[in-house]
């Protein structure tokens, strides 16, 4: 095992432990997804040839290409999910601002002649 | 018939006064929706005897219009007119714009600047708006002669069927989608839009049309 593998596997193991601690009690599915991702990273770092084997099995030549495609799709999916959440929050903020504006609406009083103001 | 005129305003204090002076002559209720301005927009609205609603912070023209429409509907409006705060719209066009709605002929009356010979639409804007018309036809199926014209009138039924989620300028495209989706009847009415150096400077830049396009498409994805 080289220095790169030691450093990155340690990092991934720490992240896996943190994910477990953070989500295990409240969000079980999130905990499983994060734990699975970190464990997969550990396995791939410990066995570099494995990514190439997986790539070959799905018709992609190089392991690094497989990982690039996988990360690209994951990133786009994550971006889309964040965008949906952002839009939802934006709509909720607008709704709150709107209801506040309506609740505090200033009603017409007798028009003041602008020439005297 | 209870008619409400909704005027969204963002930092329009200096131009708003003349617009509200004009609107006072229509005899209709005026709702100024201040979209988080930092100037005297609220004071000007109050001074002119209007309803004044204030967004705590800026949410965009679409959000401000929807706030005004929601308020007007809750106040029992029979018809609602959207009117810009920058002086581009003419109150003299309002009776013609309201007529198809108040007579019960249609749910929505859409202002069309190209039907009026007095509109001084700059050449480049004319081209962009024509492209916008084609885009509107492709996306919403509405064959309108103008697009993104903010001068519109709604019957109570029409206004109740509209619920804008696009807070910023893309609401103008979203309205067409909702008119189509709700099966609202509509009619185009000639209105004069007067462009001045000042309104062109503050109004929609041509480069913004790409931004509006992306807002609209992103909004469609998020629905």
C-alpha cells in the first residue's frame, strides 16, 4: 500500500464514521448512501485495478473514464436536486414576504394634494 | 364593478408620482406594490391615496404582481389591471383594455403595442419581441401579436386562475402558459408603449432576454 492509498483511505474512513455519526439516528437512508459511497471509495482506492475491471464489464475502456462518467452524472443529479430545493425555498420566501405585505397593507386615506407636500 | 390597478414598483419614487396622478383620474382602486425599494416609493403611494403593500425585500416584478393580484382578489376585485410604474403605459388605453373583460367577453385582455401606431418601439427591441412571439407560440401554444407586454387586464375568474411562481421577469412567459393551461379566453387590445431614454435605461435590456429565457426554462424544469 503506498502513501497515497494510506492517506486517502484514512480520510474516507473518517468521513464514513462522521456520516454514520451524523445521520444514523435521524436519516437512515442518507446514512446508508453516504456510508456506501465512502466504503466504495475505500475499496476502489485499495484495489486500483477494480475500477478498470468494472469499466471493462460495462464496455468502457479505462477505469478512470468510468469514474469520470460516474462523478459527472452524480454531480449533475446533485446539482439538480439542490436547484429544486433552492426553488422551493425561494417560493416559500416569496410566499412569506407576500403574506406579510398583505397583512400590513396600508389602506387609502384621503389623497394629499402633491402641490402642498 | 370593482376594478383594481396593480402597480409594481422598485425604486420608482421619482417617476411614480406622475403615473399615480394619471391613474387617479381613472376612478379605480390603485394598489402600489413596493418591491423592497430604498427610495420614497411607499411615501409617494400613500400620498396619492393608494393601497400600498411593501415587500420586506426585493422579490422581483412577477412576485410583486402576484402579491397585488392576490390582495385585489381578497378585496373583492371584479377586474384587475397590471400597470407599469415607469410611465410607459397610457391610462388613455385603459377603457379599451378593460372593455372586453368587463363586458364578460373574455377572461384576459392582453395589450399589444404593435397594434398601436403611436408606440415607438426601437428596432432592436422589435426584433427581440418578434422572436419572443415565436417562442411563446412554441412553448405555450398562444399565437399572440406581442409578448412580454405588461399592460394586461384580467376578469376575476382570469386572475384567480393565474398563480405566478416565476418571481422575476420570466413571469411574463409563465402567464401565457397559465392562460393556455387554464383554458382562459383572451383578446389582444392595441396599447401605446412610449419608450424614453430613461425607461430604456432602467427597463429590460436586450441582453436580459437570454437571462429571462433561462429563468423560464429552469422554472419549467423545477415544476
